[in-house]
């Protein structure tokens, strides 16, 4: 029996993923539960397992393809089983005659536009596609795996079986050497200005780019900036670091304290702890706090569930666990979905202030900069005191400037009295 390998659902917000590697090739033996492919969302790398014992009969998508969740990506069965007998299992609308001809000619039907009823691929579409591909020998067609070089070594440039074996071997080596799923594929070209490097934006980087652009296009984003007196923040962090090990709070960082204060402050500003979807604003009773983590493959945003309910120690412990999971590549899509507010901290990189971009469907995001000395008037004299830079981006469709400003002021006050806040 032929069984489809389905791209599993990845949380409630992920609609599609990028296929980044085939771990099993057509003809390879697999066991139920064994990983056959890797895919990537804008948040995590996932492994797709075979649902049954057998051999890989077909790949339905190529590396780099964007695949909708709950879609078949491959077929598993027994040696000699004919895939055309299982047409209802495919997501591709194609007639039996067209499928048979494509199988005979080892033609990949993905990407072919059907001219039949409701876009169904029919025999004439297959023949048209065959007429456009390079000429091949019969032996080559027998070993084809859907990869055809543009020129062959045969007479008149015909692609031979040897050419295809070389091409397939090279493709397998390339797939097996994937270390980072979002690796850049650069090409050096020359111009009047000298050599330049061109990099095609694709994969997860392309998904992130599209979502960031959509965020700016579909919302009215405004950024407010302020700073908070950081003396209490620094002093309290110093006390925690010097505390007895058995208390378990020596690892609490400045970032943890900011996350803690943000989660507690948001409880009085529910319009900011909200999501906007299809014209409906949803305010949340609890804060599911996302925070940006920089890893080699890109920016990840894990979510601390019910952050407003956690003690400082519990929040710091959970934040560390999520950061480690991001760095180790074990973070799951569910651990990066469902956020109601996000904090992005670039202070450690020396950034004073910036304009963070809202992560839809959220309606606000806090940017945290570095701590700098600021000239302030104290008892009729100017003093230079450490201040933490804060930037709040709000969606002006649902949040006005005044509520955003009040939240920033409240957060700054909470940070000024962080030791009192953590005692509550």
C-alpha cells in the first residue's frame, strides 16, 4: 500500500514551511518514524518522519519549495508499487493518462500548469513539458530522478545515464552537507565597479522578509522613545549576582529583570497585550511574552507563557531554557507561537535606540537599548546618571500615542523600583 508522507501542522499560526533537505532519496528503505526530510519555518527546523515501513517511491517537492502544512511531500510504499494507482492521495490534480505518461518519462509534474478543467493537468500539458526539456537517451530516462542537466555529454548534447548519475550524486552530496538550513548561495560577478557578490534571498530569510514587509504594509506603526533611570536595575542585578548559590538567582540578568517588569506592567495596559486579526482586537488576561534571540540561522522569538504569573526566578529559568533551545536547534514551533507582546533587546550590541517592527498579529513591541549616562537635574545641579533606552512601537490603528506613552512611563517607573516590584 502506498502511503503519503504529510507535512505536519506546526502550531496554530504556521501555514507553510520551507523544505530544506531530503534525508532519504527515492528507492531508499525507511522505517516508520524514521526521519526522511527536514523543513524550516521562520521559527524552527523540524524533522518529517515516515508514517510507514517501505521505500521512498516519490518526492513531491524539491529542496527550497514552500510547502503548505498538511500536504503530502513524499510517497512511501513497497518496491514495484505504482503510484498512479493512488491518485486520490496526491495534492496535484492530474488525469490518469497524464500521470502515466509523466511516470514513463520520469517527468516531475510539480510546477506544471494544468489546462484541463479546474486547472487539472492533462496529457497535452505533459507532452508540452516534455517538448521543452533537454533530449535524453533511453538509459538516462531509466535512472532519472527528476534532475536533468541543461547539457549532456552525448551526441548533440543529449543527456546520458552517466550525466544523470553524476548530477544525482552531486545533488545528494549537496543535500547531505547541509549544516545550516538557511545557508547563503552567493555568486561572484564582475561589473564596472569591480567584483560584487550576489545572494538570492530565499528559504526562511525570504519568509521573514515577506512577513516584515507585510507587517509594515498592514499596520500603522509609530515608535515612541524614552529612557529609564537604571541605577536600581544595576544595583539589584549586582545583589542577585552576589547572593548565595542555594537561592538560585545568581543567573538573573538585566534582560530577565526587564522581561519581568514588562510582563507585570502590561497587566495594567491590556490594549498593548493584544492581537489584531481580521478587524477583531483580542485583549489577553495573561501575558505570553515573546523575546528576540539572535542565532546563526536568523532571529527567533520564543514565548514565555503566562509570564505575568511567574516569579523572577521562574521567569529567568524559563528564559534561559528557551534561549538554550534556540541555540541548540531544539526549539519547537509551539514554543514560538501564541505571543501577545514582544521584547527585542539590542543593548548588548551597543545600540542606543531603534525602531522595532511589530510581529503580527501583535499590536506592540518593546525595543531595549543600552544603558548610557544621561544628564539630569538633581537638586538644582546637573548629574550624569545611568539610563536605559526604551523604544515602543505601537499599531496606531488600535493604540493611540497617549496610552503608549503611559505604558512607557509606567515601565520606566517599575524599572526604577525593580526591587520593590519583585517583592510583590
